[in-house]
C-alpha cells in the first residue's frame, strides 16, 4: 500500500500504518537487530564522526549508533511522520540526542560534504529506479571526500531462497531492480569511486547483502 502526503507518495516501513506498532517487535523477533549491528560494525565509526541514517523509520539503527558511539552526531531522515514520532520517543526514552527530520532519500536537506558515514538499512528496495539513482546521487553529495555509504538490503528475487515467505512481506516487483550487479552499477553511476558487495546472508525473507561505497 502506498500512502500519500501533500507532495509525494512513499511506502511505509511496515507496509501499512496499521502495522506500524508491530514493526519493532517483529523485526526484533526476526533478527534485524543483529543485522543492524553487523552493518554498524562494518562502518568503522570514529569518535566525533557525523552520521546520516537515510530511511531511518522508527529509529532503531540511529539509536543503536548513538548508544555504541556516544560522541558521534546522528541525523535520521524519513518521509513517514508517524515512524519519526516513534523514533523521537525511542531516543528520548534512551536519553539520547538524535535529530530526526522528515524528508525523502533523493532530496536530502543536508549541506554538501556534511557527513562521514551514511547508512541505509532495509529501505533501498522501497524506492523506484529513478528514486534509487536520485538517492545515491544525494548520498554522494552529502558525504565528505573519502566518506562511506554503508547499505544493507535484500537481493533481487532470483536470489530469494524462500519466495513464498518473502512475497508476504515484499513485492517481487520492488525487488526486481535490487540485484547486487544493478545496485553496484547505480553506485558507480552516482559517482562513488569504489563500491563493493562485502557479504551476503540467507534469511527466511530472502538473501540480504551488505554493501559499502566510498565517496
């Protein structure tokens, strides 16, 4: 289901607003916290780095980053105001200072070369082809020279080991343009000087792939 605000449409993290209260418990049950931590470990954050979490949803990754790296400045951006409200509440309960902004991945409001790392966790497949290209160009723009994009997402449908289960959660139409070869091509087209697929992992919802791209 696609929800529409006054400007654009987007696909919420939980698919429908009705399911949003179940999103965090379900993702914890399915092991997403472990994958987020693996993505954070791969980023190699340094003290006082500035970090952007694109498509931050309910803020779980942003909160994890701030807990693990207290000196790192974290900004989360997402188009879903309801998810952002949950993210802000989560950060407040944890006593963490995190800025959460409403916005779209292909139209970031940040200044050029503002961040050392940009994270994208399990949201890239929500985007259409043009939006994917636009997001990667924007990420390249807001990264400092030598900064990195750390991206985790589903592979394309051909690599899906559990198609029936995967189709309950994500449309194969959305996964169609999400093959590693296509994602790496889009990264190169966006101007990243080095982009690679670091590793992959099979899950009940399909194959997850970890990427890293250097600005």
